[in-house]
C-alpha cells in the first residue's frame, strides 16, 4: 500500500533500467563500468525523473506492475512535464473530492475554507465572485508589501500572454515562480490520486484543483521566491528563469513543500471525516463554516 511507502525519489542524469528483474539507475556517462544503484521501486510511491535521463520500456513495465508512478520533471524538480496515471491503489481522495465538488453547498464551504487559509480569516460571504474580488484586492496589497520587503520597485501586476518576456523583471519572476509552485502542486495532487480537473475556486482549467492548491502557497512561497530572484537579478549574470528555478529548489527542500501540499489537500477535503473502512462519518457538515 502507498500508505506504507516512503514517498518520492528524485533521479537525474542516468538511465532507469531493469537488471535481473530489479530496477536500477545507472548514473554518469555510458561506460563499460557505469555506477549502478538498485531502486526499491516497491517502497516508493513516485519516481521523479530529471533532465539528462533515459528510461527503458522494461522499466516502465516494472513500475506499472507495482503501481509506482513515474513523472518527468525539470531541473531541480521545479517543473512537471508528464506523469501518466498508473492506477493508484486507493480512490478515497478522488471519491471525497467528487462528493464535495458535486454538492453546491459543500463546494462553496470548501472554497470558503481555502480562502480562510489564504487570507487568515473566515469571510462571511458565500458568493464565489465576491470572495474572488476580496482576495484580488488583498493580493494587490501583498504584492506591494513583498516588493517593499525585498527592495524591489513595483509598478503593479502586468502580464501579456502573447509576450511574456515583455513584462518587467518582478513580473517575469512571479510568472516563473508560479509555474514552479504549480508543478509542485501537480505532483502533490498526483501523489494522492485526486482529480486535477475538479477545482473548488478555479473552474475552467484542466488543472483547476492544482491551481487551487498552488494558490494556497502564493503569499508564503511563490512571492518570496519571485522577489528574492528579482533582487538577485540586479547583480547576477544568470537569466531570471534560472534564478527562480534555483531559489524554488532551495525553498522546496527547506520548507518540504510537497509534503505540506499533501497535508493541505487532506485538510481541505476533510479526509479525517472518513471512517477507517472508507465510508463517511455520521457527523453533519454539508455547509458548515471552515
């Protein structure tokens, strides 16, 4: 069971293959005596395969047979390119998410809880558009305060999808940082086998729930990464994209971001209400306050 496994394993610059029926990762260049590490594929839930890596068909077969997920990620693990589902051994998160999402009153209750986590207070409003407006106003203030904290000149949030590099350096940094945090959220959602499309605040995106989870970390993580990198760009020869990736990788390791996101998912979906047998508790709570 995934509950008894050790979580994520990150590998890069090597080949994932099968030798004598066991999964191995051969690191370094292809030589007569490559460095081989046997991978305990039945003891991890997900392998994150970074740049400079290859994977054999036999390795994919072995991972699929034992329900171990494989995700292709970017350098330092701050991009998520693909992670095909390999039939997780539990459906409790997905069933719980669908149950809450399908009930309009419970859905708005979850959305209000997410706004409470983001804003630090429970708002009395039950209209989603009103909540979005309040949150948008507070985010503008947070941008300004974070810019002041890092000594960055801030002219407002501006982003042209047709010309992303046309934005000033702080806005470019926020774009790159948001992409990195969304990648971490995608991995967290994949780990618990939740449904990416069923968001409680975001709606149209095929990654709506991923965006919901990423937004929970905007103030505490995304903006800190972005403005730190923007400050570094004033004296660094590296591109803003590279600076953001390095800062994101450092922050992810230090703050244990993906485990924290998994905990947030469990809290939002109120997984503690489920019984050990996988059913629902008898306690009411369809539309209670967060």
